C-alpha cells in the first residue's frame, strides 16, 4: 500500500512573527514546511529556533532554503524541487513608517516580489494554493468600518505596494485559474512582534520601566485608531482560506476600535504604572500622511471560514506585557537586542 505523502507548504517570511506562528500551526497539522530566508552574515531565526530541526535528523518536517523575492530564477528552482501544495507569501518590507524612507525598496519587495513569486509558480508548472498577505493599510483614508468591498485609499508606500500585490494576485486568479486568496489582515500582534512596531515598542518599554532600566518612552501620534488582534489566531485564518472550496479574499479583524493612547493605558496599567508619567512626544515618529482609523468587518470570514477572533486588545496587551516582563527577567538586558529583528 502506497503511503500518502504529507502536504507540503512554502512560507516566505518564515522568520517573521506570522511566519513563525504559521510554521508551528502547519507542523502541528502534519505538514512538511519549507521556509524561505534571505542570506545574511548573521542569523535571524530567533522566532523559529525552537521548532527548527537539524538536517541530520531521521524524520525532518521543517526545511529552510536561501531565497529572495528579488530573485525570480531561484524561486522557480525551489518551486520545482519542493512541488508545494500551498504557498504562503508573507515576505515584505512591512514597516509602514520605514516605507516612507525606503519607498523604492518597499515597492521592489512588497509589491514586485509578489508578481515574481506568482510568475515563478506559473513558470515552474506547479499548481499550489496561494495565500497573499494583504493589509488593512490598503484602505488608508477610506472611513471605517472596512470590509472586502471597501475602496482602497492607501496613505503610505507600503500601502500602495500592498494594493499592487492584492490586484496582481486577483489577476492571476482570474487569468490563470490559480487558487489564490488575499488575506486582508488588520493589525495583529504578539510577543513575537518586532520591537519597532508600536504595540511591541510599548510593551517592551513597560517591562524595562517596571524593571528600572528605562524611564521614558518617546511616541508619535497617539490618536490613531486601530483594530488589534492576536497573531496566532490570524494565521489560523490564513490556513482556513486555503482549505475553502473556492478561492476568495477575506478581511480578518476583531471589529473593535482602540487608539494608541488606549493601548498605552492598557499596557502600563497592567504593570501598575501610569503612562502619562513616562510617555513623551517625538515628531520623528509621525508619518508624512497619517491613517486615522482602521476598523475591520470580518463577517465574511466568520460566515464562510468559521473564523472568529477571541483575543481582544485588553487581553492582548496583558499577554504582551507579561511576556516582555518574563523575558526580561529571564534573559536580562540582552533580550532587548535579540528581539529587534
């Protein structure tokens, strides 16, 4: 009797927050997971070190490959070798403020990287189900609540690049009958969030202030309204999109509205601190064009995929603050440097 091989999935951006949680999820479901990582003189695999297996192990389920979304020929080679059932494109220059400083690089990776991967799939002659990480930043200045029918009005080079990726994914779905889905994910956070993103910047500062290692936190706009969810729940939604009967696009969100000021209050108060005593304004953290309010309507994901978020911002802030306090106590000041990537 022939043994059925495990499903194979490729994750670009596997070393990021979402990539690491998605790898855990797929491995738990019995997948063989292949992650694409960029070559670097220093390792950037902290988020997946706990699940990585050395190649010499008899049964290996997680494989890492050097690849870059700027190198289409390498993508074709790997797709031919791996023959994936599913491809999750999570790689990008994903920091909105940084995209104003590096608009060309953001367009090259976050925008054109997607079409290179789609073309590589077509050139390799494989037919995996494809997930594109789209973003609520595509909505930009369009008033909330935002759903799958809301017009896009991006307000950053990052948002513009994501709009390109969204439409090229839809075009390949319609032109080449590719099972391709856009996951329009609103802000989703966790203890693995990069230290320069606002929620993690806040919770790391709370831990350091509580430990007496820091006294002030410099912030930009505190009035921005965001819909914050919990990253492990959102990668479950990604997987569900590729298990559906037909390909489509979905908003994943909590449909709640909290300002950055609210998240400061939630985080500092959880550690018994008053945020007003420590937070200072720094105009360098302002964006040239701001996005005032992003609040998602996930009704379609609930109806079609059965996806419902359970962790809302008050609980999310507690999870992240507790994790940063515990990590700082365990690993000391070196922890701050380790989570920057």
